[in-house]
C-alpha cells in the first residue's frame, strides 16, 4: 500500500468525485524542502522558521536569514508556494540569546507573535529578510498565536511598511490556533489572505489541556467536537470572504480525521514529509459529498469518542 502510494506521489490528491485538496509539507529547513518535492508536496504549508534561530548564541544576521529563505524557496520552485511562519518561540521553546522571564504559565505567556510585537526590531528584520528572498520562489508570510485583531493589525502594518520599501508584496496569513481567533474568524477573514489552523495548539487551548502533559496528552484529540466546530467556523468565515483555509497541525495527517477535514471544506492539508504519499492516497479514495455529510454528522455529536467511532 505504501509502495503504491509512493508511485503516484507526484499526482494531485483529487477525490473520486473530482474535488482537489492541496497537500503541502510542514518543513524546518532546506533538506526537508528537497525531500518534500520528491515526495509530491504541492506547497509548503508551514515552514517553522525557528530552525534559523535555535541552538545558536546570537540572532542570525540579515544575510544568513536571506540565504536560508532563498535556499528553501528555490528548492520548492515558483510553482510551489511556501508559507514562512515568523519566529514562534516562548512557551516550550526557549532561545539562548533571548532572555525571556520565567513565567508561571508559559503557554499563556509571551509566546509566538507576542514575542515579535514586543521586539519589533527582530520581527522587522525577519520580515525584511523574507521579502528580500521572495524573488527566489513564491513566499507567503504567516503569523503564529494571533489572538486579537489589534495584534494582526500591528504586524500587518509592519509588513506593509517593509513591502513598500522593498517594492515586493506577498500574501499575509495567520495561524488559527487560539480559540479567540477562530471565534473572530469572520472579522479576520476580511483582513488576511489565508488561514492555517494549528490544531496542536488550538486543541490545547480549547480543551485547556497542556499538549505535552505526560498524563493528559492522550486527551489532546483534535476530533473533539468543540475543536471541529471552531474549524467549521473558520472555514465558513474564510469562504465567505473568498479566502482559503489550511490545516498544519498534526490532525491533518490522521487518516481518520482526513475525511472530516475534507468534508468541512478545508482546502489544504499541510503534513510531515513522510506522510504525503499516504494522505494523498487517502484523499483519492474519498468521495467529497460523503465527506461533507460525515462532517455534518460529526458536528452534531457531543463527545470525541462518538466522533472517533463515526470515523473508524
Ligand atoms: C500547531 O500548533 O498546530 C502548529 C502547527 O504549530 P506548532 O506545532 O509549531 O506549535
Ligand atoms: Mg502552534
């Protein structure tokens, strides 16, 4: 089965009734990008830019950043868009040269885009590097952990200023990984170019369960009906404004979740590189109309157990 999937990995993922779902890769460096192309990725739905910043003693220079992005954009080529997520540290991810105060609740603290908003020079440098590298391929920018419109407007303003200086424009999207962002998706949809749902954090914050908790982590299941409702709201809000929605959390490569996510109308699944051929094969085995009724039914259920039973 795996071998059969590999043979047709370069073919698009189209359901039996002709509905295309874009299959993209979650990557962390240029090596991953090269593998992603070989495995049939149509895009990069999430480049975790942390790789540039972690395990070093000083902030990467402008030159280093530009070169790294150019390498990745070039490896993917002009036809495969690359969503570059701005630095997403804090919480469980520390940075050696960036002293962050100890916090009682790091996951509810200075994390994701909040770090960049509080250190605009660092964020501006990253945005400038992305715009400088954009000629090498098709770059998009995405902000993590957005929880209110004023945060998005602040970083969008910064991007617009840099775009003006650089004479380059790229699409700008946000991660939907905090429940408040999903709940306000209708407002966000008017101001962003796309959404990408981070189901790892969205589930953690919706269910109030630490995603790495040794005893509770088994309860972190993005098929929880509360999470599905937030995904549904997000997709509908995006569609209303002619925007698209992807999923870049690990739920996107769960074989039992794929039919529901496709049925909810998610347009892009961004997954780890090795999972690409299998998820493409899974999508090809589905009927979109059936997925839509499955998703409708899942939204009526009251427990994750029932949703799991429905999709088993
Ligand atoms: C997520 O939260 O689902 C996500 C994709 O981001 P990360 O796992 O890097 O927090
Ligand atoms: Mg996240």
